[in-house]
C-alpha cells in the first residue's frame, strides 16, 4: 500500500476514534502515524489486525467495573504515549520489513496481539471475584496492582490475543498466524513480570493512595516505593510489545525455513 493512501486511511480511522472518545487529540495524531506505518508495511492484513486490536480493546476497556479499580489509571481515552507504546513497535517493525509483506504482517500481528492481551487481561481481570496474585510471589495483592494476575484475566488475555491473530489470519490468508495468539499471551506475561519487578511504584504523600505516576491524580507529588522511577506503565507496554514483535519475526523465520 502506498504511504499516502495508508496515511489517508489512518487519518480517517483516527478521526473516527477521536469522535467516539476513544482517543485524545494527541492520541489521534499518534494513531495516524501508527496506522499509516502498519498499513504501509503490512497492507490490508495489517490494517485488519490493527482494527481488531483497537476496536476490541476499546470496547472491553469500557466495561471496567469502576468500584473495583484502584491506583491511578489514565482512563479509557488513549493518549499519544499509550498509542505509541501499544502500536509503535508494530508500525516500526512493519515498515522495517515492508519489502517482505508476509514478514511485516507477522511482526505487526504478534505485537498487536501482545497489546490486546495486556488490555484484555486488565479489563476482564477487573471482574474477578478472587483477588489477583503477584506473578512472582503468588501473594494476594490489591486489584489494579502492577504484576498482579487472575485466572479470569489470563482467560481475557488469551481471548484478546486470539481475536487479533484470527482476524489477521483470515485477512492475510495465512492460518499459521494463529500462532501469534501464543506470542501475544506470552507478551502479556512479560508485561506483568516487568510491572512486578521494574515498573516504578509510588504512593501519594497527601492521601497515601498507591499510584503509578510521579504526581498523583489529586495533584500531589508521590514517593517512590519500588522499581525504577523512570519506567511507567507505558514504558512497560512498549517493551513487551517490542519483544512480541521480535518473537513474531523469529516465528516467521522458523516457519519459513525450508524444513517447514
């Protein structure tokens, strides 16, 4: 697909998402760039995978039970940092592999499946009747805690990854792309592990509530309690989706080898 056509289509899609209150203004600009990159590199199959991720993730994010959410979440409207963290690796990978459309589609699908798995795990897991457990210590933690997982959330993660992989497989006429669902689920596990170990964990100095940010939503500064101060949730998402993109590349190379 030509870059101009890709950007035009991405602009229309991003504008519609902004009007639907799924993106902020800066998020819409970022989505135009991400969508243009995915469409240019991976074509219509990439567009289908991107649409499957964005539409399904936007819908499932709107069913979060507010009474069970804790912490300092940004909200349901994605800003530019969230868009680049979730879709940037897919776009960059697809552009880097544009000379081999099948590879570009694998990279984009695997990365977007990872992003979908993480979003679905958070949203579906919020409905769990049992408290989440820390991925590494297995101790119960408060809902919304980075690194906390539930069985229901894991099922949601698998569902989100399968949706993206299945749509890409149908659009790209390559049933092997269903394997990207496993890569996406693995990306969610990596995301949770990074959240548990490395992501900055803060607490508001004024109201003593936990937060993922240096400044709490009440406007007061927070105190670092663990992890790396500079690594926030968007950074964790960017790392996990980039690793999923690399795993998609490796899987494509393995399946494309003469012995397979």
